[in-house]
C-alpha cells in the first residue's frame, strides 16, 4: 500500500510540474550536467537514507547517470499501523548503487535532452544489513536471540520516465515505470540459546518484518531452516520507480 501511494504521488508531481517545463522555451543546450537527490529511499526505506546522483547528457538525445548512497531502515509497521519491534537493533543500514542509460524521444519531446520523455536500461544493487538481539519468553521458557542478516538484490530492467527542466537550472525526474529481473541473495544467522519454534509469536512477527522489506519473501525464504539460520537465493521480478530533484549546470 505504501508503495502504491508513492507511485500515485509520482504521477501527481509530474502533472503539477508539466506546465513549468513547457513554458520555458530558452533552455541552454550547453548545460549537460545534473547533480540530483533521490527522494524515494527516504520515503520507502527510511528518512535517514541519502542517495545522490549525477547525470551527463550525450549527443543524439542520450544520457547516462549513476546513483549511490546510504540506506537506513525505518521502524517496520503492520498493516494496522502498529510498529513491529522484534529486535533491539545495533545495525540496520546498507547502500544503493544504480546506473542507467537514457534515450530521449526526439519527435515526442518539445525541448532537447535532458527535458522530456525517455526510456532506457538500468542496473541496480541494493544491500541491507541487519543486526540485533531480542529477549523473549516462549511457553514459559526465557530465550535470548541474536540475528545477523545480509540481503542483496541485483536488478536489471528497462525504465520509462519523464524529466522536467524548470527555469533552466532545476530538474524533476520521475521514473514512472521500471520492471526488472531481480536476483535475491538472503543470508541470515540466528544465535539462539534455544532453537526457534516456527510457530511462535516471535517468528510470526519476524515474518511480518520480512514481508514489509522483501516482496514475495514467503517464496524467497521457503525451505530455509530458521532454527539456526540459512541462506536463500531466488530470481524474481522487481520494480523501479522514483522522484529525483536536481540542479542543472
């Protein structure tokens, strides 16, 4: 649901800024560089996430860009809005590394690149690390559980987007559609005094955490022995979208 709301926000922002872009008829072609700030990780991953990017315009209505930054997970919530607190974490960060190549539609766009509708391939690598511990009582037995987890997602896909150049100096980049082929590599280790019970409340809450972080986690983690930990690898479909603001120079 949260991702659906963000996708609708992307569309709304695009419609709001379209007028500004179309009124600016004196775009300076020599300005081929954009430094930008990706707002999407702050909304989806956590407010402390920071991802920056650089875009370079090439000849023939093309460009390439790279994004790199830090990701920090915000508190997980259930569908009813209540916070899921399974572990007292000591680390819940990661990184984002992405690159794309863009082709701007010359006949469709009124102004030269990097303004207008574009499409192109992209590749991305998302990494999350989570470490924490929890003291629980299950069936009257006290148990201390530690966790060390590492999640990597490698994606390649094709995206469709629209970039607005406003007052010659500012950009709003909307990635509207970006289906991808994603390889999930999930590695987890439990340090538990007593082996975990898959039917316990603790384990069910942990599954809720995974479902908020990983789409299709039930499929990805099927067959992993959670009594001690395990590793799961799976190829699955993903999706890229986002809002980026930048400075043109």
